[in-house]
C-alpha cells in the first residue's frame, strides 16, 4: 500500500462519524462521571484529551463536509436532492396551464422556479446544505479559541473596601493579585473602590448595586467608571466585572500592654446579595493571635456580633456591638468604630474572547441552517395523458414536504386547475 | 393574590385532568366525540393558567420566570401553547397528547405545592439575555417533550406490530392500529428533537453570554450547565446516529427519550438538589 493510501485511510478513520459517535458517547459518560463523582475531573488530563480528540475528529469531518456541501449545493440548484421523493399525479384539464399556476404558487412560497417545455424545476433553501459544515467548523474554532484563552489568558478575583488604604499600596490603590488559575502576573492596572452604590426598596431589600471606581492602567491612564452587572470596566487589556458585594466592619483594638491596632474585616456574601444572608466570617485578633468570629447585621442601627476565644485563658468572650461600643476581653478592648461596603470583582484578560464570541454565533447560524433551513426541490411535468406529475424531495423531514405538496395540490384544486 | 393564583392553577389542573381523561377514554373505548373534547378542555385550561401567569407578571412587575412556582408554571404553559400551535397545523401531533398532558399535570402538581411568594430578582438577572435564555429553555422543553412523546408512541407501535405481539393481536381494532405509521411517528420525533436541539443550543449559548457579561466567565461547570451539556451531547449523539449513520429503531429512539429525561432533570430535577448558580431560579 502506498504512503498516500495509508494517509487517506488514517484521515478517513480520524474523520469518521462512527469515531465521532464513539467519542461523543465517551464524553457523555465522562461528563456524567465528573458531575456525580468529582467535579475536578472536568479539568483532568483524560477529560481534556477526550475533548481534544473530539475536536480533531470534528476538524477532519469538517474538511470532508465542505467538499460534499458544495457538491450537494450544485445538485439542488439543478433540482436534484438525494432524499426520499414524494410523488403525486394530478389529473388536469389543461396540464400546461396547471403547471404555470404551480410555478406561481411555488414562487409565492419562495422557491426559485424555472419552467421550460412543460417541465418545472423549483428549489428552495439550497444554502441549508452548508449548515452542518459551518456548525462543525465554528465548533472547532470555539474549542480552539477557548483552549487558547485558558492557556494565554488571566483570570482572578479580588476584593476591595470603600476608600480603604491597603498597607502594601501607599498610593491608595489596590493591586490585583493573580489567582491560582492564572500563572501570569496580570498587574496591568490598579483600582480604587470610591463608592459602592446600593439601591434598596421600601422594605430595605437590595434592588441594584454598582461600584464607582477609579482605575489606572500600567501606562498611567486613569479611568473613572461605574461598574454594574453586565457593564464591566475594560482597562489594560483586562475586563473587570462586578462580582458581588459585602460589608467591612472596622475595629480599633486597644491592648492592655499599650498597643493600638486598627483593622478591617471583609465579609463576603454567599450567593446574590439581595437574599437574606449571613455576613459572617472568622478572624484572628491582631496582636493577640486569638481566634474569633464575626457576624454583621446591616439593618438600622448597624450592629456586629463578636466572639473572641482565648485558649490560654480558657475563656470565650462575646457581645453585640453598635457603632462606638466596645467588647472587653482579658487582653484589652475591641472598639467597633465604623463600617464600609466591600466589593468583590472578577478580572479577566482573554485576547481570544472575540474569536470565541464570534464562533458562538457562527455555530448557532450553522445549526439553524442545518435543521431549520431544509433544502428541497420540486420537479413537475405536464404529460400528454392530461396529468401533472409532481415529484418533490428534501434533505430531511419528508413529512413536512408531504404536507407542503398536499397543500400545493389542494390549492391547485381549489382554483380549478386540477380535478379532484 | 397568592390564593387567587393558586386557585387559577387548580382550575387549570382540573381542565387538564378532564382533558387527559377524555383523551384516554376516547382512545381506548374509541369514542371520537370525547377525543375532540379532550383538546378543547385542555385549551380552556390554558386560559386560567395564562391569567395566573399574567397576574403574577403584573404584581411582580417583571416577567414571571423566577423561582420554582413561576419557572415551572411558565414551562408547562408555554409547552402546551407550542403543542397547540403545532396541532393546529399538523393533525398528526394529536397523538402526542397522551404523553404531553400527563407530564404537564405532574409538573403543575409541583407548582401548586411550591411557595407562591414573589421573589426579588438579583441585579445580574436584569438583562436581555435572561429573557432569551429562559424563553429558549421553555422552547427546548416544549419541542423535546413533543419529540419524546412521538418516540414513546413509536416504541409502542413497534412493540405491538412486530414479532409475536403482532401475530396474537387482533388487527384493525386497537389503539395501535389507529396510530400513524411507525415511520411517520419516528420522523416526527426526529423533527421535533432537531428543533429542540437548536433551541437547546441557543439556551446554552445565551446562558454562557449572560454568565460572561455578569460574572466574567462563559462556563463554570455549574450543575445545571453540566447536565444541560450532557443532554446536548446525548442529543448530538442521537442526531449523528439518526442522520449520518442512518440508524433507526429501538436503540436510537431510546437515546432520544433518555436525552429528554436529562433535560427534565436539568430544568426541573436539579431544583430539588444542588443547582449551583441556578439554585435561586429553580428553588
């Protein structure tokens, strides 16, 4: 066997629909397993290998599909479709006239019609033959761009309190920390949360929230914008989304040994912030290493419940504090001095995003062309025996074609062109 | 207002149950008059059901799609409307009622047992993509339900017209004989599933775009996302086997039915388990 034959055979196997079906079945079981047993399996090597294999198979299939689609497109324009034909013989007093009327009816149904020598050829939706090839091409592009986006992009989440000065950023800006998912350092901007805007209804339930921020990119370009859901900020090649918000109670700790420490605790909400939620979290009391627990009540007046454990003393001290109140424990006093809103943001740097987005839409268009736009042809002949013979074919759904031909026959009958 | 809404739902259920009873009696005891009434009664039931949803829209001041009560009720209503629209044009779809009506009643049963409290919509839900995503979720349910109904009828027909069952059965008198041909049932199942597959794809894509604009991520392996993807893959397998490899018969039909059960699980079942990001929408 020659080298070319081997290559052709391998390409045929790699691009076969049978292999695609086996891979699809494999991916179904893999996804089934991953969703029930362990979600981490979605990022495992064998799951990614399956996806890549399916993408390679789809790519090989697609190459062949385009060639076939062009051939089928030409055939349909000539009035030939390989689908199961629907045939009707209609007796007519004047077959040639009936054929002319049929041509008119077909044109009204958006068919391209040619009528010559008592022979009618009509076709519609020829473009639909490209649907499958288009869909699969876009699918390959989608997987490829998503893969590239994950490899080359950055993704991270960070939190920042209103007007808060971070000790490590003396210029009043928060430095974005890359997440474990993004090995690259995406320090392409700094961001200050100037104000978190929260709108509530008459019952105090949150209607909307947004963040007024000042951002500066790595070239020193300053941008002031309100980030809200669906309206992110783009700066330094990074898109910043409002994720959720929470509360940051601010404390002053006065220790008996004379130290005074100011600190802030960021309490993240779970789920969407308009629900009744717990704004709570653990803390380590600075300067003492005592573990503690905080629960924040954002109602009127604002209160915070604090629990401090002192394992060395074997005591647990707790109390509910309003603004300005303090909690006394063995090593000092903890004052609840103020509170601020706290915003959580997601930062995404993905230069492949536009390709992914476009591939989404192209895939959808291909799918619609594939299943909704059904290519079909009608051929009709006026015979010398006083009959109009109609033969119609469609790529798919012959039931719908049957209904259409029945409707055409009924219309011809109703205008007296053919006999019942 | 909640009592009125529940009352209207019960009224709709009553009509749907009466319609289903008429359908079953009409088919098995061959009473054609009852058959006609079955669809009329169900269509009448759509009225109080639609009014209940309209009232909810009015009171909540937003499209009623949030929370189990609204989401499932809308799913059933739109599913039935799709069915009636198809039925108007294609008579053959009459038969699918034997699966569609009981399924609708069961889901409405969940609706009347869930809390009718109006829930506040979070900020991230106030977007155009919500309407697209949810509308196509309902269309997916509607078309795939009809597809699954035809698949069930096809299997029933196949079971009673092949092998020993065909020999012992008296020809020309039973429900099976009055069904359309096996080929026609199979084709209608394929047709509805194909449309449903397109809608499912739009649902997944619009959900991804929405997630991206709201949270900066197209995909997060949320349980509903994952199970919708599994259903999509199963439908993809069905369509490849059916269309490209030209498979017909029991195996491929069962794959179509399993895919629909996965859709039901993703859209309804997960609301009772861990639905991740969708938990507020389905709870």
